[in-house]
C-alpha cells in the first residue's frame, strides 16, 4: 500500500499496535517514524492526551505530537504514588492534598536502566519546608510521617531539595547545589531540567538554559525513576518527559 494509505490506517491504531507495526518492514517503520507530526501521531495524541495538556503550555517544550504522546506515557503514575496525592486530569500534574504531618511523593510510570534521558519538573504552589526532585528505585518509599526530605532519605533515592539547595542521598546531605556562591533560590513556576545519564551513571540539572552541573555520580546500574516529594498542602508539581537531552 502507498505510504499515505498506510498512514491513514495507522492513525486508527493504539500505541501498542503501532509498536508491532513498526517491526513488520522498513516501509511501515518509515511511515510511522519518518514524520513525528504525521496524522498517526496527531490522532493518537488527540485520543490519549487531555485537552488541557494540548491547549496549555504544559507541553510547550515538546515540539512534536509523537513527543507529546511519549511524554504522557512517561508522566507520573497514578498507581505509584502516596495515597495523599492524585494526578490531575491533564495527566502531568501531581496535587498534594492538605494532610498534616505527612511527606508525600510520586514516581513516573517508566524508569530507566540505560540511555540518556531528560525531563522537566516545576512547582505550581508553595514549596513548604521541603520540596525535593530527583530519582528513585522502585523500592524507595513514597510516603512517610512528618515533614522530611523523603526523596534522598535512604540508599534507594537521590534528590535535590529546592528549599535549601542541599543534595540528599542515604539520609545524608551530600553538599549544596549548585556549587557556586550565593546560588539563587528556586522560584515558583521555574522549570528545572533533570538529566539522567545511565551510561556515565550521573544525574545533573539545568535551570532555563543554564547547566547547573552534575549533582550525583556513581549511580547504580538499576532501574531509576523520575520522582518528587512534597509536604505543602494543595501544592502541585508537574513533570514532563523530554526524551534524549540536547548537548551543548
């Protein structure tokens, strides 16, 4: 069949079926992945993404429809988070309920054991006394009593506390970050880019277009998930997966 006809047929399929189709032959693979804004990905994005996610600036740094679909499948998990949080209808934003004396977190749906990956995280409400972004294994707790730095509280997670600029792992402070004099405090709504390199086993951060440096080195060769933890009632945190980081 001509590529245009295949594209029309593929536009009715779901992601799992498209993955199988891409393995059939080179032509099918080229039709599916040659244009990330084709009708195939536009149709799939319209079906799986909430209207709010498409018409607001949540996905403004994800230029293609294929990238937007991928971001949705890497967003916060509704089944792998504290009972005191929920994922809003846009599919990308965590809302923490106003529960006293509790620290609550969430992991993304998909973790990484290889490759290089980048995602954005930003707070849409007060930070409170502790607001941590970073990574965690599947074994790391996503809820605990009291107001603590949950992400980084054990050897299963690594985090950057945006409130005091401390790096946290295994229940200890691993120094301040970024390593510069009078490092600016995080501002509400500011997008932080997290860069996980499983080849070099490092975790780094960017603010805007500024590379802040490598925060953690020597990460274990296990599956690591994007994660956050928060303490402030009604605060909201958004996570958007961007794909492979752009060097330079």
